[in-house]
C-alpha cells in the first residue's frame, strides 16, 4: 500500500509536539503497535529532523514518518532529506506544496475557511488539515463538504479520542491528535502501554464511525 493509503486506512495521525524527542523511537514503536502508523514530528522542536531520521530508519515500512509545523519549502526539503514521507503545514503555503509535489511527498496543508480549503486543494494538497478544528467542530466539516465533497479533510486542534468519531461521521478522511494521544508525562515515564492503548482506542473509534457512516449512507 502506498504512503497515502496508510493515513486513510488507519484514519489517524499522531502529532508529536514535545520538548524532548530523545525517546522518539520507542514512542513511534508504541504508536505503531496500537495501529497509528502515521507519526508527525513537529519542527517546533529543533531536533525534529534527527527524530524523523531515527524513527524512519528504525521502523521502516511499519510506520509513515512525517514532519509537522513546516512553514516553508526549505524546512520541507530538510524534512524530506531526513526521511519524512509526509509534510504538515499549519497554514496555506503554496510554495511548500509545490516543493513536496516535486518530490512526490504527500501534504496535509493547514486551512480554515472554505476559500482557504479550496485554494489548498487546487494548489495540490494531498489532504487539507482543518485547523483549529475545535473552532467549528464536526458540524463545520459537514457544512464545508456539502459544496466541496471532493476535498479530503483532516481535523486537528481539539480532536480527542472521545470526539474523533464525530469528525469521521461528519466526513473527515482521518483525524490528527496531539497531546490527547501523545502527552509529555507518559513519554517521560516511558509508559508505552498507555500510548499503545490510546492508539488502539483511537483506531477502533475511527473504524466504528466509518462503519456507521457506511450503514447510514
């Protein structure tokens, strides 16, 4: 299965925004063990490229390692050279999209308004990351997808294991979770069982919501 298939098959992306990425490899192993194989290390941490390189080498095809909080094409290229197989931006950046498409690396491009969402899609985004998703909630996804059913939306910001299913039922192709899935306390304690359990619960919630949507449709 191709890279894009992993995000859509699992329906979940782990957003790793931590001050300490020294445990990146066991963290990625714990997430993958729970079924969340798309793992994003944000460039708000200056060691993100090293974490991407280490986890990509350790997990190989068992995970899809990506880069988050990418603000420009220069950072995107740094991430890709480190082994990132997807790039996530917080805002709409056409030049970053173009760079990633040049190297066949998929993107999750940040947008909020319908105009931004369509602009990102037309610029070649693989997915449009609706951020912050907490602002409009699942109802906003349903409203946007009415006139724009072709766009693949992924909510982030305020998404939890408890509300992930609501976003999927509203039409999201996947969900992205940060501290509600990967929290600094559990990582610092090496509590990998908790991380795996959360990942497993998230993937199950997404699968159940997809089944409910199929039954409804």
